[in-house]
C-alpha cells in the first residue's frame, strides 16, 4: 500500500450461519503514505467489550484493504458455551 495515496481498511464479523452481524467498520491510516516501495506497518486494535455472540460456533472475520480481493484477509474463531461462573 505504499503508493502515496489514501487507503481504507474495513472489518466485518460473520456468525456461524454466515450472516454479517458487525460492520463494515471502516478506517484507514492517517497522514500521507510514503511513495512505493515503502512498507507500511499498521497496528489494529479491536475491542469486543459489550459485543454479544448470540450462539456458540465458528465466527469469521473479514479484513479488507481498499475493498479488493488482493487485500483480503480471512480468519475465524470459535465461541464456546460454558457455565456462567466462567464469565464472572
């Protein structure tokens, strides 16, 4: 992405059935990007405070740069159900 132009990042979360339940959250680096072929490092922090996962199962994360398939990153995580005392 070091081409001297503005870029945007989007984040989406999908439930176990594949329905989007969060996002897209869109952001981007601030300032002027350096000219190519400079490497840009971006730290992303996602806080899930008060985010409710409606059911156990595998949830998917889609992170995309500039809405392109080339800048697409997919990952997933599993939500498990347990006794309430585990969450106090």
